[in-house]
C-alpha cells in the first residue's frame, strides 16, 4: 500500500484549499474517489485509491473511500476507472498557421495530452511564451507547452521563418542569439553542412542548450551522437544508419548541397536513398548502431504515423476528427500535398517496404534500450496529422510494431519527464507530482486503445470532467465549421 499521507496532514491540505492562494489554480481541493491507479513505470495497477489534488499538485493518496469530502472543492467518483499520468506529445507544431493554437490547444486536453513539446513555429518566442503563461495561470485551456522551436537550418532554409547559418561562425552566432532570446533548446535542421552543424553542437554545449532535431542530411548518425545530439526527430535516419551504404548516401547529400541550387539537387539524390537503405540494411550493423544510441543516452522521437501520408492512407472524408479542423485547412489537406506530388510513383510503390523496415528497426532500437519519445508532428501544415488524436494512433502503432502497451505508454509519460529533467513531471501518479492526469474507462496496460476512452482530464490541477470535455469539443467544431 502506498499511503504515506496521514488524515491530519490531509485535513491541513483540504483547509489550505479554501485559501485564495490555493484557489488561484483550482477551486479548492479535488478528490478523485476510488480510482485504480495505473503505475506505468512498474506496469501494474493500484486499485481503490482516493487521490487528493490541491492547486497544481497531488497532495494525498489514501485507501479508497477514506478521504472526507472537502467543504469547498469537488469529488469525482472514479469507481471502475483507471487513473494514469497525463500524456505527452513530444513533437508538435501548435503555431504553424495563424490562429492554429486556438484549435490545437483544447484538442490536446480533450485527448488526455497534458504536455507538448513545440518543435517549431512561425510565431515569435514572446508570443509563444505569453500563450504558455496564460495556460499555466489557468486563463487558457491547453497542455503544458515546452517551447523548442529555435530552428537553425543551412542555406537557403527549408521553411519560412527559420534561422539560417551558412558557416560555423554563423552557426555559433545563431546559438548565442537563441540563448539571448530566451530559448531553452536548439533544433538543428536538414540543410546544415557538417562543419556548421558541429559548430552549433559545440556552441550549444557551451551555452547549456540541449541540441535536438533533424540530423542534417550531410551528417552521419554516429557523428551526431558523438557531437551530443540529444533527441533525433523522426525515425528514418536510424534505419538509414543501419545500412552499409549510409556513408556513401551521406556524402552524396553533402555533394548535392554544394550545387548552385542545393535543395533540388539534394532532393534528386535522396530519391534513391530508400532503395539503397532497403538493399543494404544489415542486422549486425544495426545492433551496433542502436547500442551506440542507447549507451550515449540519445533519444529518438519516432513519429511513425507520418508514413501513412506516403502510403496514401488518408482518413475518410467523414472521419469525425476532420470536424475539428478548420474548413480552410481541411480543403488544403484534401488538395493533395506538394510533398506527395513530388515523389515519383516508383518511390511511392516502395513505401510499404520502407515503412516495414522502419517498424522493424524501431523495435530493435527499443529493445536495445534506446529511449523513445512519442511524438506525431501534428500541425495544420502536415496533412492528416491531427492535434491530439494522432498521438493515440502513434502509441497504438508502437504496439503494432511489437511493444507492449506499458512500453508504449512509457514513451509518452515517463520518458518525456526524464528528458526534460523534471522530477515533478515524472509520469507517475504520486504525491508531490504535478496534477496532470487522465481518468480512463478502460485499463491501458491491457489495451492501448483505452487511452481513447477518456472520462476526465486533470491538467495542471484543473479538472475537465466529461461534460467539460464535450463542451470543449463542441466549441472547437463550431469554430472549425465557420
Ligand atoms: Zn516537425
């Protein structure tokens, strides 16, 4: 039994709940009565518990039915339900289009996602920070926002609004600029040259800013690992590193980037890489690659759902999730995307094999101890990657690829908190943890699909019961239809 909180202690907290300080973030104490706690770390259940929340923290856990109802505050009956830590989506773009956050943020809460890492935006850092602060104060509905969008690319830059560095000196300067602007992470992007990337990595270390992001196309995976890359975004580069032709492919990219028109030149050589990876993927080599990742503590954000787009597995027009996407964005998604149009048919035909190889490599990497951070790349700019909903599909895919439901859940609960070195966000339902929780109608350790059956969400101590979640959804759908 995991008590450790005496009745008198609890009474004290329930008392403090009525003081203005505590009610700033919640309307007094919240008691989740008779829940079954899902211990994701240990993969087991702790039945019949009362969980007491004051402000934004869990302050008590007792045997079910033993906590007195607070005079002010709320009691939610959790009998027969499962309380798990709130989920993280560790790769989203909440600000990729004007007004996107007004739709995206409530959709995360609706789906039990109480934290997201934003991996790049069109909006300035102060604008993003003011949204994050409003959420934290309870003035806006949304998940915790980890702002990680200081993107540095090589010339000419892949997206509008990115920082571009054409030389090692420029790379160092961009890192110092990012530090001065208040960014907490540096994100590297695909077109950086190797010398510039290495200078960025070195300067990021000096400035104590964790480096994550795309491994540039001209840099080998093991070079990035040695340079201190903290999390690799998207899985493809791990699979490619398992191919004996990796070095040849990377040097072809580096040559292409020296062409007068680097972007089309790079695209042209990269068209052949999927085939070369399929041909020269080598299990022994792969074991060594993933062992190196695991021992260096480099995490990977797999975003396996992204491949559905290349497989042409678009959701049906009447998919209910489409109703929460603004009509203009929906139309844009349906038009077909330039990314798919650019791909030659023979390459699209190869996609199922490439995807299967990614899944296989993913499972090998996971079993070798590589830390996975669940993420989706959800953004209005990325067709059919839905804010909120797609994370459920992503976790289900990990199970399809061979993980247990517990292992899949770890990637979206425990691992993100560890990556952020946040002991108060350890992905645990226990005392002193921030109250980021999801109450489910089913046991997610048995069936990963249970994460879709949400009865209530607690985000930073704020309760959203089923009625509140339904009204959030109605509001999003009404605005999306306009
Ligand atoms: Zn992204």
